[in-house]
C-alpha cells in the first residue's frame, strides 16, 4: 500500500505542477527554458564530443592499432612561451632521411612512411587555387592512409627516389582545377614547377582529417616525399615517420629498439633526455581527451547557469503555489495528511517542472545531433551517460530548489492555514 500511496501522491503532484504551469505561464516558461538550455548544452556537448572522439579513433585506427609516430617533438598542450625552460623540445634536431632509412630497415618494422606536409598554390591554365595543402609521403603511404585511387595510380619507388614531379589530387582539387574533364596526364604548376597528374584519390571523412585540412571537402594533393624535399619550399624540420610494426611484434619492443637506435646515432649520453619523440595512439588519444575534456567542462559550467535560472524559477513558482494553496494545505492537514505527505507532493511538483524542461532540452539536443551527423563528417551520437546526467541534474535541480517551498508548506499550522484568505 505504501508504494501505491506514494505513486498516487506523485501523480497528484504532477497534476498540481501542470495546474501551476497553467496559472503561471510566464514563470513556468522561464523555468522550463532555463532547465532546457542547461540540458541542451549537456546533451549537445556530449553528442558532439562523443562523435568527434569516435571519428578521431577511426582515423587513428586507419594507421593500425600498433602504429606510432617518430617526431621531432611530442604532442600536447603544455604551456610554452618560446623559452627553453617551458618548451625545451623546440631545439630538438629534425628527423633526418638517414634516420628514416635506418628505421625502415629494422627487421621488426613492416613499414616506415616518411611524411612532410605543406601548403602552396596550384595552377592549371587560367585557374589558380591558393593555400592548397599537400602531403609529401614515401611510396608506402597507401598502407597507412585508407584511400582509393581512381582513375590513375600512385607513384612508384623509382619516381619517389628520383624526385619525379608527379602529383595525385583529391576529388575537390580535381573538380576545381579541371571540372568534368579527365585530369590524368595533364600538367599543373606548383610553385612555378610543372607537375604531371597521375591519379585522383578519394578519402573518407574523419575529424582528424577535417581538422588538419585533409577532409574530402578540402582541396588536397599527395606527391612523393623526395619530390617535395628537392623541388618545393617545404618545411623539412617537420619530417615525421609513421611506423607500423610487423604482425605479432609488440609495439613497446619496437619503440624501445628505435629509441635505442636514435639515441646511439645522435650520441646521447645515458643522463641526457631524448631529443626526439615517439608518439603512440594512446598518447594522441590522451591529448584529445585533455582538449575536449576541458571544452566539455566549459559546457557543463554553461549548463549549470541554465539550471540555476531554472532553479530560481522553481522557487518563485512554488512559493506562489504554497501561498495560493495555503487554505487547501490546512484542509489536507486537518484531514490527516502528514508533513511528509505535503513535502513529498510539493517536491514531486517541483521535479515535474524541471523534468519538462529536461525533456524539451533533450529533444532540441537530439535534433541538433542529427543535423551535425547528417551534414558534417562528425558521427555525433548521444551517450547514455549524457542523457542520465541531464535527467538527473534536472530532477536534482527541482528537488534542491523546491525544498524550501516544500518545507514551508509542510510546516504550516493547520489552524492558521484554515484561517488564510
């Protein structure tokens, strides 16, 4: 019976809440709007961050679960004011072609892709496209970057080693330079030098690609690493190596072997720190989590402001409700209603107000997540934790801010309440 009684009282409290909303439309609307904004922020931020994380992880998985990078300096968001004290890695020597060859020839390494990136102007006849990004990579780039080439082909080892002036363009660059015509075999100008188009590559969307301009909607090109090294104004100190261990060989042992080899070739003493960095996927994911974790915390702070606005509205509506129903409360107490019964009903009423706001926020947040998923490369999805957090926060807001009015109602003296006009 106790559970049935509580259920009936809860339904009665919900009915009272709906009646209060009809009687106080403006205040109820402000309360619902405040809570809805707070919940919307939590849901939208949760869906976006979760989707970006999935896309980021998918991009990393393209390189293989055990792949890692050899870089001049690590990745992260440490404070750096340009001095050696705060960013000592800025003086690290560049990764060299000789070191790339040494790593490539290690027996435990399946592939070691050399990689330079740049940005320049591409021209074809009277068409000019500025700030086109390009990736200059060794011939095994196709093993670490899931991309389909059609029509055309990738460059050969001979073309790479000779620094042949050949280039592969993506769909966007092809369309902007050549329109509907076949680009294969045509000559384009890059930094005043003639390059032959040998292929068109198609890459799938991903947050990491979109972030650095390699998304399918951005003009992009791929050319032999040695070609950029010899013929273009590329930043050579930015050379990095993407290493993929052989099947069945532990990543840690390969990283240890490369570390030992680089320290030896660079003449580092045991007490000296590494002047290079090996960055595994978990480290990149950790950096991602640091960045977007901070962004999500800002979102939670904004959400808290919305819930605070809703909470203030709850207090206002509930105080008015208590005042208007003072005589009713006196009658209920005279008929045997306990303080706990009155308290429970008013708390349910407060929680109902904020729950309606939460429902509105969830609907809007879900709609926004669908729009982002449909029209951007980010596969947004609302995690269950975000939904539970949003609903829990809204109910808690109603309970916390509704406690004072509920306590006031439960403490009313039945005799004095019956005399209230």
